[in-house]
C-alpha cells in the first residue's frame, strides 16, 4: 500500500458513509464538477456514480495523477490535471455552473480557500463549493461577529459566500488517521455583494494588518492603512475599538475606501 506524503498534507478519506454524505449535498447528475486533491479516488468514484457531465480532477502528486490517468483512461468525460491548485486558473476549464469538491490538504487549505474567494469574476463560475478543512480552521472561516472564531478568514468568507450546511468528520474516517477532527462546509456564492470591492487583496491586507494586533486598539495599526484624517470619512469607525469589536461591514468600508484612492 502506498503511504501518504506528509509534505503534501495527505490524509485520504476512506469512510463510505461520509463520502456519500458529501456527494448527497448537491445534485451531481449532468453537472460539471471539479475535485481538488482526489488522491486515491474514493470521493471521485462516488461522484462518477452520480453521472456528472464532466469531471476535472486536480492532483498535485505526480504518482497519484498518473494512477488516476491510467484508471480513467477510457472515460472521455474525466480530465486529469497534474498541477498544484494554487497555480491553476479555473477560467481555463471554460465551464459555467461548476460544482467544486475538495478534501483539502491541511497545510495549504486556507491558501486554497482564499484563492477561490479572490476570483475577480463575480458571481463566479461555480454554484456550489464543498470543502473539507481541519475543524479549527473551518470554525474560523464560519466565525460570526462577536464569537471567539470571528476574525480575518470569517470576514473574507462572509463577504462573498453563504453557508448552506456543515458537519464534522472523525479522524477515524481517514487513512492515515490525522490527529484532528475535520469539518465539511457547503458554501454557495452570494449573487449580489453589499460592497464594491474589486480586488479582495485589499480586504485581505486590511484584515491582516488590523488582526496582527488582535488585543490592541486599532488607533496605531490603522496608520498603516489610512492617511491621517481619513478615518473620519468612514462611518462608525471607532479607533478605540479592538479588531474583534469591528463589525464586518467596517472592514468592507475600509477596503472600499482604499480602492477608491
């Protein structure tokens, strides 16, 4: 049996009940599907049973990608892409109304998630985003204002996505068995955004700078973002607040203001 590579954060999902629970979240038949990190194809096989119109498998591991290629050689509806998803451009698939699945490697899952969020075309080409994260990270992504998990990732996430469903996955459902519990989250993109932030990198910068001193008031950190006096041009921005005390819309207003120059 081939062992997982720690360097790629590989933990293969093997529990058939969880696999079915994931694929049952959406209607797959006659849909275009992307799977990030298919690994040994446990989830892939269940997706295929549901008869998608097309299936694109994005696998960084060269050996696994070659095995997938040989395994699905005769299926013309399956495309194997041997590439790191962080280097992959979804636009290259030229598909609309995609469904994206991903049992993400723990070590780069936040980077993959932010890459998907930063797609400039909005609404995007995907209608559903079903991703598995380490539980701790997933809860930070879902964190509501005034909760302990509220922060940088939840502010980015809530700007563009709404959560449809979530459920936890025991470490016993994987091989090799990780040391942590996982969480599956089903997102849908918001069709209309409340603010006009063209490049999410601006919002990412704002949240990174302010949350780098999470327990301190923002009156000093804000100088790295805004010119003197500009804070008065943003409604309800209180410089005596700590980052966790600012509602998400304040961060969106700051990012919007910066973009306007």
